[in-house]
């Protein structure tokens, strides 16, 4: 084959361009530090790069954002729960002090103030928030656990209780004993007070979550709807019934009525006391409810369920919002009606669990719900204990007044004061005995709430420990994926620099050789 100068020129120019392209490729790699600049350069590397970049992005999201957020949420929750355990522990300490029967009046006053302060603080702890989201309110992170001020929103609340909610309560009837003063101790009514007027009554009660339950927009003493299992007199089967309110079932309509005495003497009584949020039961009512507890005919049902629907339209600061606990309906000032948790009534309630994605196909729960640790019973127990202690303090004050009057009284007045002193002594003995027993029982009650709170702290700590392990694993995976990504995409700088320098020298040599060839023609040989 005849090779002409023209062919040599074209071949040299083509080879020089190929070398220039290779040099450009190496130069681009040096400037970008990447092996490929477009998918067509190396499809295998490009596809693997996309996958590894996706993995690095996901791991970075988990490690740098999701896990720190979850850690912060758990830290806030754990701090609040630890505060709760400290408060309840202090309550147990106050109960232990108060169960001492030899307390002085000043000591009782100190315990009263301490319990009131602790009772006010316990639910404030439940309003802890993280980044503007309340941590104990389930999915309603924009709604506080308790009311922050006084509200008049009307709620219709349905509580689902059971037989264990029925407790026995001692009430001491002191009559007009606490009204005695220096000015009226010898009037027509007070002068007749004797030791026989002081009575102690045992009643069964269901304590609702709230007191002051009267619906002020309707009948102030409207009876609630109460349903519970009761044996059918015909079939003998335990069925859910809603009794008709009759003469043995009524609402206390005035402060002059004594519901506790009525419940004690009427075995069929079912009495609603809206002021205190209590339903009092006569002995027969109590026996019927307890008889259905282990009845075979309730098998497969919510055994022993007691369902109470009532209204409350006045809320003060610190009251727990019912939508976090019960099936309820609210009606605001504009008449807007909102339903909450209706599925609770069908037994289909699901726990409002908030979970964070913290790994590949891995989530972790970060929240504890209010019903696990901030139960209504804590505040209601505190109210009962405060009232029991206050009764003792009030009677001690009356006793002090009578002792002062006895120093100067003579004749009939002295006899009257002696009878009143005997009545006070009896009432004080009964009140102290009741108070001591209630505080002893309060130790056990608060210990149960403390166990619940400690369980929440333990669960929270377990989640934190699990999250720490996940964090360490994500850190390791992040390093691994970044290393794989770098090995797949990044160039070896030293090797590429040597190749680029070699390409430059080759290019320059090719230019010199081509220059000499281009200068030679056929005329040089003629």
C-alpha cells in the first residue's frame, strides 16, 4: 500500500486529537476529583454511584437529624418523668408523716400546704414540651395536657370504669359543730349539740375524674347517664343496663342534703353528687355490681364495666383536658361540636404512639402518653387527703375556741360548753382515726402511681439505650457507605497526576514529530 504524505498528516492529526481527548479526560478528573463526569463514561460506576449516594443520604438523615431529634424528645420525656417520680415520692413522705397520730396542729398545717403545692405541681410537669410539641399528649402535640387558664367550654365525658373503681369511704357527720363561735355557742341550735349528734358513716362510692361537674348551661343538677352490668331478674344473665332515675336514684340538689347519710341508710340508693364528682351506692347496688365481676355470662365482654356519661362546663387552670383520656364531645362558645376518641366506646382504641425512623426499616417509639403516668387519681387522692386533714384542723380550731370559752363560762353556759366539748372530742377522735387510715392507705395508693411512673422512666431509658446502639451502628454505616462511595467515584490523585503528565509529554512529542513530517514533501527528494 502506498503511503503518501497526506495520509501521514491525517493519521498524525487524528492521533494527536485522540491524545488531546485523553488529556482532557485526565484534566477533568483532576479538576472534579471524580472518575466519571457523565453516565456514558462508565455506566457501571454511574449506577453504583447513584445507589451509594442514596444510601449515604439516608444514613445522614438518620444519623444527623432523626436520631438527634429522637434523643432530644426522649431526654425531655425522661426529665419530666423523673420530676414526676420526685413529686410522688415527696407525697409518700408527707403521707408517712401524716399517718403519725401524735401530730400537732402546726404540723398538720405544714403537711396541708405541702400536699396542696405538690398537687398543683404534678400536672404542670405533664405540660413538658419539645420544640413546641407537648410530649405526653399523643398525636395532639399542639394541645397542652392541662388547661392553662379558666375556660367555660362544655364537655360531655364518658368514663369507662370497672368494679375496682368502687371504694369505701368514711364520712363523719359533725352537724353544726364547726359553726360554733363565741357569739353563737349558746343559741337555740348550738346549745343542743351533744356527743350523740356525731356520727360516722361508711358508704360505697365511684369517684369520677373531675369534680364540679354540674352543667351550668342547663339543669345544675342534671343526672348523668350510668350503665353497668346487672343480672336480669328473668334470665339470670348479666347484661349492660342503664337504670331509670327514680326515688332511690337521684341527684343531690342542695348543700342542705346529706348524700352520704342517704346512701348509707338506703340499700338501693344510687346518688350523684356533682360538686364532688362522686356517685354513691347503697349496699344492694354495690353487691349487684360486684356479683357480675366474675359472672360467666360476662365472659368475652368488658367484665364489670361501669360506663358514666356526664357534663362539665367549667374548667380552672391545672385541670386535665378530657380529650387526652376519654371519649368526649366538646361544644365551644360558637356552638362548634368536636368529637374525641369515639372508638374508645367500641373497645377499638389504639395507643397514640409517635415513632421516629432511625434506621433502614427501623423505628423507635419516643413518647409516653399521659394515661400511663399522669392519671387523674393522683390529684383526686390529694384532694381527699387534704380534705381529711382539713377536717381535723377545723375540729382542733373549734376545740381551742371552746376551751377558751370554758375558762370564763359559768352555770348553764358551762354545761353547754361541756356537752359541746364532748361532741368535739368524739368528732376529733373519729376524724383523726379516719385521717390516719386515709394517709396510711395513701402511701399504698401513691406507691402504685410511683410504680407506674418508674415503669415509664424505665421504658424511656430502655428506648434511649436502644437508640444509642442504633446511633453507633448508623455512625459505622455512614463511614462505610462514604468509604464505598469514595472508592467508587473518586480518583487516585497521584496516579491521575502521573497519567496527566505523561499525556502532556506524549502530546508535546507528537506535536514535534508531526511538525517535522509536515515540513517534508516530495520536492525535498527531487
